[in-house]
């Protein structure tokens, strides 16, 4: 297992150090520009709100496509309105749209009575090349329930396609958000006590890494956070490069990665 690369600093600066067409897959959960305060960073407590958010997004998205190999893919996880307002245009400018994916989840926070409570996020899935790109559909098959294996149409499908599962849909139910009682959450709080409300479960990043990369490929997460993408990538036999401006988050991510590499 190759040693992971952690880059500490602002994404638009550190990503320039990565060579052109050297990355197979980008999977990331960037700041949403909604005023959340995260862990301590280079300039104190990190607040995700920026006056130049749109130009900042355009800059690092362009860099992501620069470092992607011709057959590489990009997944960006965020609220649907954030994706449509800020991410759609720069992704369309530099890449090719494949799917707008949805991740619905159960949650125990959110008490507004003025709108529907958000209980899902979107994932923009783009590729660098229009026709040639990595996609391992067999790696993310949804197993047929054991109770259905005796049904005629299921038997016929297995015989016809030679696989005991159906292709993955463009929505991922049954993957819970990482909240306070989640095992990944309890073990990995930031050292300064700031809680990561937006920690992505490894079960979700596993899907994208299995589908759009192969063993030995290089995965980039330009917003490392507490390291979910990094752990998924390493556990699945990929190399990982991550960037974050929060030293607190990187400490947590490093701990998770060390435990993953040691087999704990």
C-alpha cells in the first residue's frame, strides 16, 4: 500500500502542485457556502461562507479537470441547490455530464416549519471524456434479496446476464448520514471539539471509488475533511491524495488512515 499524500493549505494553491493528467478519480464533499463553522485552519476557525464562492469554485473545479486523466471521473457531493447554483456551469464547461445522483438519508436534526426539512444530498457525476471513461458496473451490483432468488424473472435475469444482482440505480438509499451515534462519528471528532456535521459515510464513497476507478488508481479529494474518501480509497487498494486547510481535520484524517493501513 503506497503512502497517502496529505497537502495542508488552500485548495486553489495546493492543487496546482499536482501534475496534469495524473489522477484517475476525484471524489469530494466541498464547503457549501451556507455559513457553517468547521474546525480550526490556517486563518483560525474555518467558515465555509465566501463572497467569491462562485469564482473560487470555478477555479478549483477547472484544476480538478486539469489533473484528471482522459478517462477520469469527478463526483461532487453537496445540497442540490448548491450544485445547481455554483457547480453545474463549471463542470459543464470542462467535463461531460453523466448523472445527477441522489443520496436520501435518515436524520434527527432540522426543525424548520417554513420549508421541507432537507434529508438528501445530490452528487454531480461528470467525466473528462465524452465517450471513454472508467465505469465498473459489476463492482456495484445490488444483490438480489435471498427471498427473490426463487422467483422466475430473477432466475431468468441471472441466467441471461450471469450476475446475481441488479445494476445500481442513480440514488443510494439505506446509507445513513454520519450523526452522533454513528460509529465513524464517535471515534473521530476533531481535536478542538468542533463537530463535523457534514462527515460523509464510507459506504457512499466506496460506491464511487469502486465504480469509477481500479485497484492501483489515484484518487483525489481536494477537501479531505475527516478522511472518509481517503480511508475508502486505501481500503479498496487505491492511492490517495488529499487537500485541506484545516489542521484539525487533517489530524483526524491521518489517524483514520493510520488505523486503516495497520488493519485496526
